[in-house]
């Protein structure tokens, strides 16, 4: 099962995020995403992040949005927002594991057709500031039309919500709050 920790820029501390990453590892993270969209020190922090993930956990290090930076740092992969799904082929050409954020069947199918290794599909449950939840049945319907792993995202805060996502066909889950 994919256990995808999404970092929260308010709780990831640089220049040494070791304690934060160990917290993610203790909660079973198999992949950890460094996401801090507005940080002018993003590249420098991403380097610290990738190094710390490699040396302190067994999780895969994923960088948000910047496939060239992810490749240069030796990250395992890159995660694109739904507005940047078209960049998937460039990331694949660099040998990166590629995840795309999706919110609809059309977005998920487009990401799959461009070679994404996995997609997040959200929000499964209510999540602050993320709009209406897909709900279990709609989520299950989308998952059933895809051939790549679908990672449930949105409102996953406890073991019960993880179990519901898996029962609906998710290959795993992603969360900020579960790992926080």
C-alpha cells in the first residue's frame, strides 16, 4: 500500500528537517513529498529534503512541480498539480516516478495517457478549502476506469478513512494531517 506523506510548509523545518521526516517514517510513509509552492528557497530546501529522506528514512523522496530540479537532486519522483499534467512526458524522459494531482475522471485519464505512474484523486472526503468531496461511490467509479494506481487524497485523517479508501479501490492514500 502506498502511504504518501505530503509535507506542510508550516511544519517542515529547515535547514534540517530530520525530526519532521522521522515523524512521517514512524507513521509508515512510503513516499514523502516536499511541497512549498511559494518559498523562494525552494531549490535549496529541496536539496536538504532529498538528502534527509535518503539518509533518515526508507521512503521515496518526491519533489513538487519541478522535474528538472527533482532529476538534478536525485529525487525518486515529481508530483504535478492538475494544471501541469502536460509536463508528465518531460519527467518520464528524465526517469522520474511521476504523480499527478487529479480531481476528475478526465484529468486522471489524461495523466494516465501521458504516462503518469500514479495519480492522486481528491478530495475523497471533506477537506478544508478543497471544495465538495467526491465521496466513496464516485471515487470508486473513477478508480475502476483507470489502469494506474490511484492514491486517495483529501480528508484522510485516521485508520477508518484509510480503510474506506482502500475498500473503494485506492492503491494507497496521501495526507498532510494523518502524518502531521
